[in-house]
């Protein structure tokens, strides 16, 4: 029953957060791919709806993704604790380890979803108006035609490198540490504590690995039908040649704003839903 509650609460929190924060993700991806981008600029040249370009796949899969994140975290934490122990009493080292397991599990969903989203987002409209962005099914078809089923998992290695220590381990570690610091021992806290702890944990976790995320975007933005594609090192060298150290921090402000807002929403909805169901 606890597993079902984690699935429902995590899925609901993820869906709400993804929809609210998609415009900030749009700006982040454009900046990471070497283009100039602002919310107002995209809305003016490509139309207001274009701020949600690439939303369909992450929105449709966000419930599953966040359900996997919270369920795998809960199961891993339960495995690390003595039988019958209260998860709220887990050490922060156990929380970090369980988070790493969660990050690895979720990467199997995150990698293909991000690839489809990024390739839709990097299509830029011009002075004559919006350019039709290819749909998720079209992008997936091209990837499979080019490389078979592994084409959907282009960038899986760098996704694991990003998500295992940060989106998994550091994310849950920081959330629990902050929540425990703000809430009296034995308590769980209310929406305000969950909002602050979730937002700060999300922003700090992203800040730790942001250069890796910039490289991941470059790796996954490459057209599957193109000839030779650059890997992790090739994209790293290309970013360095273009802008030096600054190239690895493009879009950081937008990313941190999105991370705070997204993870505040996710944890508030998750914790409050867990109280209800």
C-alpha cells in the first residue's frame, strides 16, 4: 500500500511541477545549446505557446518518472534500514545511498524523455514566425531508423553521470537535512517547510552538476540522422572552444530558478498527498 501511495503522490507532484516550470526549461535548453534566449524573446518571435514546446513527452511521462523516483527511493531506503525501522529515523548517509539508487532507476526514463524534449526545443523560429517543431513520435521514429532502439537512449551514460549523485543522492540528502533542521524532532512539517526544503535541495543539487547537464544537452541535441556524432568528450571540447569556462554555465540562472520552483511544487504536492491518501 505504501508503494501505491508513493506512486500516486510522486506522479501528481511531478505532473504539476513540469507544467508550471516548462518555460524556464525552454530557456535553459536554448542557452545550453549555444543560442540566445529569454522568455519574452521566445514569446515575441515564436508565440506564447512556444514556451511549452517539447512539453508533451515530459508531461505524459512525469507521473511515471516521479513515481519511479519516489518509489525506488522508498524501497531502497527500506532495504537499508533494519526491519520495522521508521524511515524518518534513517541516517543521512542511508538517505544519500537510497537517493543514488533512485537516480539510477529514473535515468532509464529520463534519458529518452530528455532526448525527445531537447530535440523539439532546439528548433528555433525566425523573423517570419514560428517554425514547426517536430513531434515526439517523429523524433523517436528518426532516432530508431538511424540507430535502432538504442537511438532513443542517446546520452544515457551522461544522464547516469548527472542523476546518480545529484538528482538522486544529493537531492534527497539535502531535502532531508533541511527538513530536519526546520522541523522539531519527530515532526514532518507543513507546506512551508516542504516548499523551502524541496526548492533549496533541488537548486543546490542542480548547481553541483550543472556543467554535466550542459554537456548532456549538447550530446542529446545532435540529430540522429547526422553523420558522426560527438560524445561526452567531444561535446566538452566543443563547448570549451566556443566559450571557455563560461560555456559550461550557460543557462545556470534559468536552471536554478526552475529547479527551485519545480522541486518546491513536487515536494509540497508529494508530502501533502501522502497525508491524504
